[in-house]
């Protein structure tokens, strides 16, 4: 259903346009009655719909005749409690079941509309946000926006829809349980977080998925699905004034939430010693995961942790490749500095080679961590890592949908302007910064280590 296939040429055009916009004089904001202009950063303009507080981000780009419209709700699994874990994700599924105005019986369902016009659409849920989007030809922006706005407050939430969607979500849960890395990651997060709701995996616990009532899902919807808890992002081929007029037309009559949106105030207590988990399931090759408490994505130390992760595990010159994979102890080692709203985990995952042992691989991981804390890294390693991150960022912004998706994660982390400012901060990272963050955050007393130990299948 994609309108436009990704290409190197379009990626280059978009990346170049972003770079030019970031250094160009800001354009004069569009003046549309009913909106307050907030700010512009790197070619992205922020407005607020005065009637209800809806945040609107506009990034015009004429590189291709397509536009992405994405709505990000600031609600994810971090907003769930025991009994409703997985509710955000299940509700996301139900958001496609229609409203009295737009539904399959009338031939006006969201899927029917987007299939007719050839649009690419979907939704995703994660720890800090839920997003709904479509990539359409420019002339179809209004048609999609009308449907998206209508389901913000007029969604059908029916038990007859919950039951079949519950089985779909439960199947997704089971797929994750059968993936050793996903299953181990869930165990590590659950051990690392005792108080904070990052303890709960986004998919939820099986019993909650199966038993949550339609009324609880309706309550969740009525708590969080309001314009003052959402950001509408528009990227691509459009006129700013006309786009704002459409937003006002379709969202302007929706009231703001009749209550304050509940905020997560639970903080994870300081960890006072290393934690361990072991997962034993049928499989072939083992995994060692070591995770350290690390700061939120908006923290000033995040770019240096990004660089550290690349130095440790990206490519054949990385520290872990030379110490483990090149010696046939692992098939792969990855690092991931979490990019979330609240403090999270800097994670290291090593997939064991057939003859390797968990003890040996874990020891080498810890030895390499100790070495970087003592000896630091070189300027050349920092420059190479920063170059890789910039390249990955450019390729990850291939087209209007990819740009909107990146902005979506920045909104979730707490500030959409991170889309621009993270790149600027990355350019300032030094070898001394990398050594410092390694010493601050790669602390054994703040670690959670997990082993996936495969068991032979029963004959």
C-alpha cells in the first residue's frame, strides 16, 4: 500500500533539506486565527490550537508529492497499572474498529478509505506513547485527517470487538514469549524496575490481556485520548496555512480533557546492588544480557552514551567484536542506550556461539566495560562512532513517514526539538565525555544481568 518506495535519492533530498532548514533563517510563521505560534527549530514549526491545547508540528518539504499525518498520544505502558497492563496496546487495536460516522458497514472505514487511495497506515504503542499515522498523497490529507480526528473522541468500544482483538494481542504475546531475546529482555526490565511502571512490558501480562474489561478500556480511552494530551505532526508536501485550517476544521470542536491528564510520578528507588535473572527455555544458543541504569533520552549525557554504545558494539573494529565475536565466542553483540521519557537502561546483549559458556562471555563483557572506564576511548573512535550515528540518522529519515516517526519518539521522550538538538549535541561529544559517562552509568551496583539458557527439546 506504500505510495512511494524508498530510494537513496529521496533519502538524500530529505536529509539535505533538513540540514539546510536547520541552518537557514526561520520562515515567517503561518498566521491562522485560532492558533498560537510556539516556536521553530530546524525547519519544524510548533503551534497550539487555542480551543483545546492540541499541539501541532509542521515540517513542509516538497521533495515528493506525499504527506504524513501522525497523531502522538502521550500515553503508553508507563501509564498502566496491574490489572490494565497491555491496555494501551489493546486499545490501539480497537481504534481501527470504527465510529458511528466512519465504519466498514457504511463503506467509510479508515482501512477502506486508505486502501482506496493507496495510503500506508498503521499505529504503534510503546512505553511512553501511542501513535496513529498515514502516509498519503497530498490531496488526500483532509480525508485522512477527518477520520483520525473523529476517532479521537467518538470511538466505538464494544465487547464484540474486544474479544477477537484480545486473541490477536495474545498471539503477539506468545510470539514474543517464543523469542529468546524478547523474553529475556522482559525478564531483565521486570527485575531492573521494581516501582516504576517500566517494569511492565508494553504487550502486558497474559492474564491482564485476557481479562481486562471493555469498561476499563473505555475508562482508559476517556482518561488519555484528548487533544491536550496529543501532538499532530504533518510532514511533507503541504501548505502550512491550509494545513492549520484543516486541523482547526476537524479538531477545533473537540473539547480539551474535562480533567487533568494523570501524570506518572513514581520514581524508581536507587538500586543498591547487582541483580540477576535466568531464563531457561527450549532453544539452541544462549544469550547474556547486561543492563545498567541510565538517564532519560532528554538528558545531556544521552549523546555520549550513544557514542559509547557504537564504540563498544558496532562493526568489526568495535571493542566487543574484537574481544568476543572475532574469537568465536559470540555470533553477535549489540548495545542499546534506551531513549525514553524516564531513566532507563543501557543494554548489552551477546548471542553466544555454540561452544561458548555464559560465564566466559559475561566475564569478557565486564572486563571490556572496566577497560573503557579506566583507559577511556580515542578521539578516532569517537569520530568514527559519531559518523556512524549521523549516517544512521540520515538514512532513518528517508521520506516524510520516517521523519514523522523520529519526531514521534522525540515527543515521547519529552521534547520534539530533540529531533534537531540531539544532532547538535552529538557533534560536541569528546573522548573525555565518553569515559565520564562510562564511569557514571556502567556501575555494577546499578546493573541487572540476565542469562538465557537453552534447554534441549523433549524427544
